[in-house]
C-alpha cells in the first residue's frame, strides 16, 4: 500500500470526505480535563499514538470524538451531556464524554480489556498457570465489558442520529462489541473498526471461553470494514472467522460473508506525524535534556529503548542480551551504555506490578556484576517523560525494539525520524513495523537472547557507510508514510465502498 519515492503532498481529507460527518469512538479521548487550584476546569491534549493519528481527521472534518470520562471532573462534565469544543480557545472538533459507572469500568478495563484481551492478543499468557476463567471472569465480561460497550454504542448512536449518513470509526480492543450494539439502534452509519494491536491465530484465540470469542467475532463482523496494522494480522482475523465462527471467507477479496452482509478486511499500517515530531525534537525542553544527556554520556556508544513497562515489550530479554554482549566482549565495558527510558503502565494490575519488579531486579543484577566506579552499564528511568525520550532517540547508536508481539510500535518509527547518529534499529520480527522497516533494520527473534546479543554487536561495529545507508532508508520510509496517509487510506476505502454500494443499490 505504501511506497517510497518523491515527497508527496499531504492528502486533503476535507476534499475526500466532501463534508461527510465523522464520529470517532475510543476508550481514551483526545483531551484531558482537570480542575486547577483556582477551581476552573482546564484542558490539554491527551498523549499516545492514537490521539496523534486521529486528531488529523478530527480537525479536517470537525468530528465528534466520543470517549470515557476518566476523572471525577470529567464525569461531572459527562452528566451535563454537552458537546465540548476542543481546543477551548479555537475549537476544531467536539468531544463527548461517556460516564461509565466505576464498577462497570473497573471490570471492563482492569479485568477484561487489560489483562485478559491484551494478553491474548500479544500471546503473553503463561498457559500452564493462566488464565483460569472463573465466575468472576464471566461476571466481568457481562457486567463490565459488554455493559461498557453498550454505553459507548448508545452514545455513538445518539450522536449519529443527529447527522446524515455519518461514518463511525471505532478504535481498538476496548470496543470489539460496539458495532453490533450500534446496529441494533440504527442502521444508517457506516461502521469502521481499527484494531491497533496484533490479532492472534485461531488456536490462541480459542483460549477465550466459547461465548466470549464468538461475541467478539460477531461484534467485529457488524462493521462494514475492519482494519489491522499488518496483512498478517488481517489474515489471522479471517482465519478466526473461518475456523471459530464458520463464516464464509473470500480470500481473493479478503472479505467475510456474515448474516447476508459482506465485511471487508483491510490493512492500514499506522505511522507518526513526522513534521510535528521534528518540531518537538527541536523544542527548548528537548534541547535541555539533550545537552544533559550528551554531557553525562560523552564518548559513549548508546543502546536505547523507550517503552511502557509492559510484559509484551520484552524488556527483560533485551537486558539479558546486553548482559551476554558485555560478557562476550568485555572491551565494551565503559564504552557502551544502555539507556532504558521506561514509564509505568497499568500499575493497578498484578501482572504489571510483578513485571516492573522483575525489570528493576534484572537491572540491579547486571549493574552490580558489570559496573565500575565511573560507569553504570544500564541507566533505568521509570517515569513518563516523553520529551526526555525524544532527546535520547536523537542520539542512539542502537535502538532496541524487540516486543514479543506488537501491533505496530511507533518508537521504531519515531527513532529513525529524529536520530542524528545514523543509528541502527534492531527490530523484532513480531512487530507490525517489520513490513515497512524490516529491509533497513536488523531483524531478531525476540525470544532469542543469543541472536539479539549478536545483533547488538553487529550494530555497534557496523561500518559507517552501511549505518548511513540503513538510516537514510528508514528516514525516507517514515517520512513518506505519515499519519495523515494512514487516515487517508482508511477514508478513501470507506468513501469508495459507500459509492459502490449506492451504485449497486445495496
């Protein structure tokens, strides 16, 4: 779908849609609302790749973005049932907050979405011991995940009834059932669902209880188009529909026939806002971090990773590979440093807290065994500081991105976009970014510590001409395939399918 070549103009989303209304639905929204010391409600743009990517279509179409209220302030705003213009001083799109009762939200998010669905889709359950589906699990499914999806669907349907033939764009694994419930309330909207994470093969998907996996697949098949990060994940979804649901698959068209409807399955690799990222990378705050980083690591080759402390990111095996590198090549001691800029995530979930403790213990062990008085092998930072991470990405010699499985992994794109060192990307063969970046990175099996250590050695000793060529190819690929194009291809398919159906009288 994507190609290299001359720089192309940014797609005109407004012209493509021709004033067609758009509704975006996601668990977490584009803005965060807080009350300041003076008692006034203030807002700021939310973080994350989804917000960056979807903000473009929101602004181009003056979309309405529906999301869950996360704080007491946001819940009080949701109860007023008003559209909230954002940004406040110059509204470009609207936000509608959904008040999901805390008990429902806790079951929907902390028991089902995370960790159950997240762990299924990333293949990270320890199947000898987990999961075990109990009465509590089934209750959390019905009274949490199903209930929350119905509330999102009701909000989307209410909003859609005010508009003429709107497009509803549902986002990610939190909302697998929403399309089905929207269809029960209104048949008018065009329904599109994009899954940002991997989609597992049927054998792994079948770990889920029969009722749960069937409801998920039927919920997804209530959409007109479902999108995935890679062709491989789209293929897994088709296989699940065929083998777990008995649906008829057209492999040539990559579509599913279900209840007399044809559902199209497509691939849209997400990307970054290349121009905006460069602006951020040259901001005063980033430059301050950059100056500090260069001073503290003068004459040092840097292996860098920046990730959430999520088990799917495979952080500990990356440290183990570095341990092997130092043991095999002691001449690197004092000359190569590993900067692990991590930030805590889902701290309320037991598996995440345990993994964080294991990360910290591994770092302590490696530092004690290999460290010297004036050199610490691994610098571990465990806090959310995006600007410091961007400063570090500008100066890596090796960027380690070795997830067990990942939908895409935008760090693999952000790093090459801003790096000044012609650094080398080490990339997991199970990251969605492989299809775009694999030819220019060093590809590793994320479970193979020996192979990852060898990849680190190869990257650190690679001739500069090869580093420059690889880095240039990565930059060009990322620059050409930006987040606007990701949205453009989705909307182009939506508009095209609608026109085709109108001509056919469907």
